[in-house]
C-alpha cells in the first residue's frame, strides 16, 4: 500500500490529508496523532512547504514542543473538548512533554515487536533525538538482541579480552581528547565510562609519557576496551590512561576491543563496570581494583534493581559472586556497604581531577565573566587553603591590582576534601569569614567551588 492509499484508508479522503489533531494526552491519542503526523510528513516529503512568513517548513524536523504546538493549533471549542495543553503554564507544558516521551516509547516498542522497526519515532521525527533526554525505549524494556547477561558471561568476556582472542579494531583517538588554548591535552569525559573512583591519575600518565618519550618503547600501551551504545556512540571502558598516554606521544589510533552494550552487556551499566573492574584485576598488584571501585559496581547493580521494581539488595548468590570476583573484598564488607546505603541511587560519581592547565582555563573562564569583571581572580587552590593561603593571597592581589573585590577559586583534590565540603560546616565557615573580613576591611571576597564529580 503506497502513502496515498494509507492516507485514504486513515482519513477516508481522496487527496491531501487533514492536519493531525491531538485530542487528549492519553497515550493512545498521542500515538494516533504521531502516526497521522508521520503519514502527513510522508505525503508532503516531495513538496516545498512554507510558513506564513515565507520561510521553508520541514515537518519532520520539528522538535517535541514544536510538534505539540502544531497538532494543538486549532479551536477546541468547535469540538466541545478541552485543550490538552495549557500553553500559558510551563509546568503543564513540561508534563505534556513527559506524556509524549512515554507514549513515543510505547509506540516504538509496538513498532519493533510487530514490524521489526527500530526507533520508529526517531526515524520519523529525527529532531526529537536532539533532546538529550530522548530515550527510544523504556529503561526496563529488553530488546530482541538484548540477552539476559550473567556475571559468568562478563567473566568469560573479560577472559577473552585478556587472552587476546577477542577481535580488535582500530579506533581514532582524536574524538576522545581536546586541546586547550595553551596546547594542553584534556580527555573528553563524556566519552568515558568511569570505572575507577578517580577519573585519572595524572602523575601516572606523566611518568609513563616521559618514559616512552625517552626510550621510544610503546609496548606498555595496551589495547583499549570500548562499549558501543545503541545510538552508535562508542565510549572507553578500560584503557583511559593508555589512550591518553598514547595521544600525548602522538599516536592517532589505538587497537580496541569493542563490545556491544546490548548484546554483550545486556543493556546494563553495572555490567560495563564489572567488565572494567575485571580487566583491572592484577595477579601482582600494580594499580589493582580498589574497594571503592567494587562498591560503585555494587551500588550500580542496586540502582538498576530498584529501577526494575525489585528489592535493591541483590540475592545472596549475586553477592557471593561479587566477592569471588574480587578476593580482597569480604562478604562482611559487602554487607556493611549495603547497610550504609540509606537510599537508592547511592553510586558515587567519579572524583574529577584537574591538571594545572585545566585549572588555569577555569580561572580564565571566570575572569571573562561579566559578573567578575571588577574582581581580582586568584589561581585555583584546594579546599585546604580556603581559610589560609586564600585569605592572604586575596589581600595581596587586591593591593597589587588596586581592586576591592576578589574571587577565590576552590577545588577538591581528594575524597577527604569532598566529604569535608559536603558533610561539615566548612562552607558556612568560609562564607562567614569572607563576609566578616569584607565588612572590616571594606572589601568583597567571594568564592566559587569547581565541579568535583
């Protein structure tokens, strides 16, 4: 059946279809409207459409809000029904977008299972995918190629990778790094799966780079292990340090074991963390798996169980398997981690580290803000210096620059400082001290804490 025949059957008309209209926010009404819109898009695909101002109109490139405005652009009083969206209420608009997202996921599941079409909504309304919160399927939905993966499957996969029997591919390293204005190489953190508690060991990278530059021996650079996600984005799962070391010495490509998020990992981030931790296990400890890495893996498993409506605590056999994978972690320790976790969502974000160049870039960004145009901006310092060197330097620099306003930039360079910032009254003390000094000396001292996760 061609497009026109489909339209005739749907609308019982000959020729141009009537514009789709959203009758309500019930999922079935949204699904019907999406299908009618797709048919309308198909009907007009070879024709030039124009807005009232004369500009070109591509119906397929409307985002979620533009589509909803289009299909509600009618007089609902004529039909004796209430308007489905209150366009003067931002909260109602936000809820309508959530309704559209959920209905779209239901439609995608239906199209996949009945017609074998993957992400039907994304194919027909590609601009919907520009929304960073777009997910084609519900989190708990298992696609046909998404098998139930056990910890034993992950262990076997890790063994294949370690033995070198898993097939390798060449990947370009450029997309995984950017270069600052002063030439410093910095990783693109969004393209990494952070297995370890700390995102990178800068000293370790510098030592290895210096050694390879002196000796010319690159044999220590191991193949990367990467994960291909359903949207075709490939992220580094294991080998973040090797990738950065190689890139710093001029390598533009690297060997990589690329695993599929659905096929090999069952669509679960916890399995990616398990794989990364298993690949980090050393027979003789060098930079082995740390307890916090195992705890993050456990908490990710618990998060996913909670999302699926299960008891967050894994069954005993899974907990025992976790201990077997990492012999240095006892069952009692795992039990303590579980008992210390007060709520779902307990996996701790990776501690963000900064090189000297990155810290200077952060300072430059703040100096360029209109808000701080009349401020002396200090070099970033750790939380430990907030009430000591920060105060001393603030007055010295204000004197030198003949200003009466100063910004102190702070960052946490370890977990102890993060915990101090989050769990003690240190921020209140800093705020009080800076305010009282400003009142006494007739100046302004403010602070900014850099992102630490």
